[in-house]
């Protein structure tokens, strides 16, 4: 089965085409968060390079977050439209799970972290490829306090880059930081996760963003209403 994977959940826009045995095409573009202008041309380029059409794609995959609320919505809407138009299934993959694939041979706890602003991170932890701490939006201190008290912890993602000094202070010698080039999502990894997990394949109508917390506008509305009471 040929799979097309899309990621617009962060600063990097990405498109990959893969099947069960190989990556056929991958392109990532670090261009800020103007994904509404870049993602469709990137998809068109991928298909043209491989002499494919959307009808040749058997599965459409989206990195559904957590991440930028606007970016996630762009990716989900794009994949919904492609899957609907082609009459094919789609699959959702978490940005944190996908980031974890950048460190397949690390002997310890892998901690993908994304900067959630407002003093929080979107973070999860994995050990031997299995989920150790479920994805959550929380303070960095709370996330690190929930990690094992011994052994090395590999931190990667833009949260690990922006909060490196504080994380190093909290973890001490247990902290290991991935190189910057390993802190971006690879859409080919999202494609592989989806291909290996057919139970995730679903109708485009069921494809939904993974936010982990309410959008800022909604949080501010609730705050205003609570003050009014």
C-alpha cells in the first residue's frame, strides 16, 4: 500500500510517500508557520516526482498534534479533503509519537517535548518503543518529576531546544539532548507508524486534531466568564 503522510503541526511542513518496505519520497520545509500556502504545493510536487495521482494513494496520514493549533487544523483539513476526494482511508498519528522515532536505538527513556507556551510543554515518555508517560500538556517541572529517578533521559523536540537550560538543571547528569536536526518531525516516520498499525485506519470523517488543551481563545473566554461570576 502506498501512503502519503502530511505534517503541519509545527514550524516544519513535511510530506512523505512510503510503502511497507521503503520511503519513496520525503520533503521537509522549515519556513515558519505559513503552511496554508506551502503544504498543497509540496503534496503536488511529491506526486509529480513519483508520477502518481491521489487515486494511487491507498492511505492518507496526518500528524494531528499536539502542536500549533492553526497548523494542526491545516493538516487535518488537508488530509480530510484528500481522503474524501480519493475515497480512501486516513490515519492519525501523534506528533510526540512520531518524534520518538528519531531515537530508535536510545537505551533509556525517550522524552519528546514540544513548547506549548504559557510555561508548559506537550510531552510524553517512551521506553523501548512503548509509552511510559501518556501525552499531556503540563509544566516542565511536573513532567520531569514523573520520570524515573535513575537512568538517562533523551530530550528532543522544540521544547527540549527552548527549555534546555531548565531541563538540564532539573535532570542533572541524567539529561541527554538530541541534536537540533533530530528535533523535527519526519513525515516518513508518521507514514511508517500508520502502515504498521492498520487498526488506526479510519474514515476521513473520524480524523480529528489532538490538542491536549483548549485553544487560547477558549481558555480566555472561560477565564472571563469565571471572573464575571
